[in-house]
C-alpha cells in the first residue's frame, strides 16, 4: 500500500504481525479482556523446527483475563495455538501468576517480575501492555455511558483532576483538550486523581 506516509519506492511484503484486543462485559458483572497476536510469513520461511508455507503462521497466541470493575485480575489464562517451537505452549500456565494484580501504576513491572525472560514467553509477555490498556478502555466505555461528557461539563461542583491530564500532548494541562474534560471553573487541584477508580496510568 502506497500512501502519503511512504515514498514511492517499490516494496515487497515479507511479514505481518497482528494484535487484536477485545473487551467484553460478562453476565456475572465481570469483564473478559482478550488479546491475540499472530505472525504471518508472506512468502514462507524455514524455522529451526518446521517449514512455514507462504501465508502461514509463525505464531498464533492468546492472553485472556477476567477482571472486576476495579481492574483486579480475577483469572488469567493463555493459549498457544501456533508457536515457533514445539515447546512454546509449555509456559502457558505461568500467566496464572498474574491473578490478583491490579491494572494501574506499576502493573507492567510487577507482571514482568513474574513472567519475564525464561519464566514466560516473550510474545505473550509483550501482549500484557495492549491487554492492560484495552482493559482500561473497556471499563472507561461503561463509565462514559453512565457519565456522558456533555452532562459533566454542565455541572458546577469541583472536579478532581482526571488521570489522563498530562499523559500526552492532546491532554496537556495547558491545552484545549484539558479545558474540555476539566473545565477551569471546576478544577480542584487538591482532590485525588479520578477516573473509574483509576488513579494512575499503566506503566
């Protein structure tokens, strides 16, 4: 595909990595968050343990976690449908060690302490980042349904600083994005950060 992001030098597709994440509300009040990663070889390739045909998968791996509304992991499972080696799936059960962790500040560091390196799978551990941010977005989607922004901005009570302020250029504190979600007339600088029970971003 050629577009404004690329020059016109001809290119040949060699590899495609896809990461798909979905968040679901369960009937029991909990939430299932799924992340799937696939690596696809466009022209085929030879691995130490098998030959990949053109369009074939090198990896097809899943992380599935069940969380509560406070972003505490109640259940964590992983699945390796396709791995680069015959041994990849042997480490799947290690990710149950993440049960009980809360998604928030320090989550990635705590998770990596449990499943990084030989204690886990490189690719499954990489999925923890998008899995965690998808969890946050899933909970935020319900919060937005119950507290629409067009209603909040008309309120006049003091508003604690939303956690997203200062986390990126769009929501810099002195920018128009912050003015929209944290109007000057409602700013309460002394109250703790607030957003669906979240005080911090995932790091």
